[in-house]
């Protein structure tokens, strides 16, 4: 994963958007979808959050390849929802938010259903 994604080089300089910013946008966008309980982190991301100065976003990984974003999202959905429909809504919402806010094109969003929330 690259530390920064370079964007918008012009006569005044360049604008750099870190991968962490893209992770935060994805995190917020995922949680806007009704039927999604949240993101699922694993023990590695929990430990990284404890020892890292950066606030690592659990359940989201971002990789910039040829100025296009590839995201992997691990989400927890509520019991009883139509999983394919929720996954599609997550992909659409995350893609539109990232592209609108950063001008970085989103190539792929892989949604992994990591768990189901049974508590109402």
C-alpha cells in the first residue's frame, strides 16, 4: 500500500491524498447503508491500531494502482438483509463518495461479508 496518492499536479504544486483519508471516507460511506452493522477488523488491525500513531481504519484496505483505487471492505450485516443488494449499495456509495471527494477513480471495491449481526 502506498503512503500517499499523488493527484492534481499544476503550476502551484501538487495535492497529495493519503490512503488513510480514502479509508476514512470508505468507513463513513459503508456505515451510511441501512442493514450494515459496521466494518470488521481482525486481530492484526487491532494490534496495528494500538501501536500505530495513525488511526488505522479496521476492515478497510486501500491500494492505489496506476492512479486508481482498489479497496477491500470487510463488513458485518444485519440478519435478514439481502446480502447481494447490501453489498451493491456499499460499492456504489463508497465509489461515489471517494470519487466526489478526492477525484481518484475507483477501479475495484471488493466487499467481504465477515459476519452477521443477530442483535436487533
